[in-house]
């Protein structure tokens, strides 16, 4: 890796990306040796990657100053997030998934995993690039979406259905960074409970209690409803850790 201060270079150095790139290059080449040659190459990439990771971990134990900065602090972080949705990365993830499940027939399911990865790639590519659905969002709002790849994968159809309303919500609060960060941190919960959260975040109460004052810890849910045990989602049905992460105020 040439530049550890580049988030893009760092993500390209992830094992998934390197494996995916090798598989794509093999597909394009006229390499002798067939798939045996490919498997050897992939095995060597994995071993070399593990070796480099070990060297890095041992190095920063002795020289903590050599530790790479957090990805989020890199100047190209926003552009780099897109690489998680590139075909090499998603293809490499499919191979890693097969390897992780090798004792459960993972490699026999590799074609299935690759097809799933291809479908996911086309899905995201259509939203982010062909239709350019994110073009009118702020940088912080785009980060909130792109940094939650697994949540998007888990809720693809629901996300697609609610995307116009999600965009509207993010645009409404584009200048209120704490709530954008709260949404990003709890994106999976937001997608699954979007109606309830949208109603609260677009309400006058939210605007008066949190947004107008630029409150640093805005609640993701309406405290009034949370105190009502007749509501489906209330203080008794939400785990304490989740309540903390969503900045919910203490119950009455």
C-alpha cells in the first residue's frame, strides 16, 4: 500500500478487494493452468495479506505512532466509501464467505454466493450510478447511507421502497449534523422503523426541542410515545444499549 493516509488505497488493500481483483484479472486473461492456477494465486494473496497484517500489528505495538489514521479522518473518505460497492470488493466478499463456510459446503455454494454478489452489485450500481439517486444529498447524508452497506444488503427492497422519503428526511436535516450521525449509526433500525422515525423527526416537537437549539444528542424516537406503554415501541421494549445509542432521554 503506497499511501496509508488515503482511504481509497486502504480499502483497495482489503483482502476482499484484492481477491476480487485477482479473480477478475484471471477471467480476462488466457492464463495456463486453469482454475488450479487461480486457486494458488488466491491462496498466496490470502497468506501474504495475513503476513502483512501481522507485521503491521507487531509494528504498532512497538511504534504506536505508525498506526494508520481512522478511515473517517482521511480526506478522500467519501469517495473511498464507494469502493465497498465496486464489483471486485463484492466478488471478493463472496469468495471469503465461501471460505468461512468451507466445512459446511461453502465452496460448493460459491457460484450461488457470486450470483448473489452480482445481483447486489447491479442493485447498488443502479441506485448510486445509473439513476444517481444520491446526487442531490449533502456529503454527510451520502456518508450516512454509504457507510451502512450491510444494512442496505439486509433491507434492499425496503430501502428501495423508502428511498425517496429517506432522502427527504436527510435533506430536511442536512444542516443538523448530530441527527444525521444518529441516523447513520442506527441505519438498520431506521429502515425497519422508518414510519415512526420519520413522523418524529419531521414533527414540530422535534424541531423545537432539538433542532432549533442544535442539541448535540437528539433523540431518534419521540420521548412522549416511549413513555406510553400502550405504544408498540416504548421504553420497556427497547434494550438499554440500543436506547443509549439512539440518544433516547431517560424515561419519566
